[in-house]
């Protein structure tokens, strides 16, 4: 795929996802959903069954997201700017949580959309630089594409490239999965630790109060 074609495809996908996101946001507002920096799904979306690999080179399945809240970010370790800034934000977010929230199990994941270069070993070293409890995930291009679509995430790996030096285009949303392992909210950039913490607090409180 040429760079021009990649740009056109990415632009088209962006427009589609923005349209879907706008519809979800407006529909959410009409049904009294929380006001956050992004949108809360009126009906949480179950993840499709996909198999990934984690930073320990162990199998990780969609069902493994269940049992706790998860902040999920799609990026890659060779990203020059947005990815490290977002991981710094997520690390800072932990310090903004209440003692009760901090005591609960909340997991943070970088899902690499660059499996060619991001081996489990590299992911383990990379995420630990930001926080020793962060996790790295990656998988086959097809598994990543399925998971990205389910979480309204975009990415594009150029085909005509130097095999060791290239940039990957990707959106910068932070996806929130609830303890059922479902997509519950999508936080859009710019990301701020205090705002993320406040938005998460509101979402978690409503989730806990639901019948």
C-alpha cells in the first residue's frame, strides 16, 4: 500500500469512526449518560474472542480482561511522541485515584499494533519504564484488527517501508473496560490525569450503583 493510499484509507476510517463516535455520544446524551472527556456507551460492548500474547510471552485472551477495570491504549514502543506521553498520563492517573480505588484492582495495558518489532521482551522493558505494573499486549495483525474495531480504535501499518524504520498511524483514545471485560467508555485526547481520574470515578460509581 502506497503512503498516499494509506493516508486516504486512514482518513476514510477516521471519518467513519468519528461519525460512529458522534452518534454514540449524542445517543448517550439523550439517555442521560455521564458527561466525560469522550463518551460512555449506553450499552457496554462485549469484546470478540481474540487471542493475544502478553509481556511475559504468555497467552492472553479477551476473557482475561474480566474481573477488574482496565485502561487500554493502542500504540507501539517506537512511537516518538504520543504513546510515551499517554503512558506518562496513565501512570500519573494512578496517583489521582482515591485510596479505595487505588486498593481495588485496576489494570493498564499498552496494546502494540506493531507486532513485527514489539516482541514480548521489548514490551516488558518498555511498559516497565513508565510503571512496573503496566502490561504489554500484542498479537497477529488479524487479532489486533478485530480488537481495534471492537474498541473503535484506528491504526495503519505501512507496507512499503524500511522493515526496521517506519511510523505506525493510530488513534490516541484510551478505552475503559469494565469488570465484565466489556467496552464501557472511550476517553478521547487530550488526556489529563486529573480529568481521567474524575471521569473514571463517575463511571465506576454509576456502574457500582446499577441494579
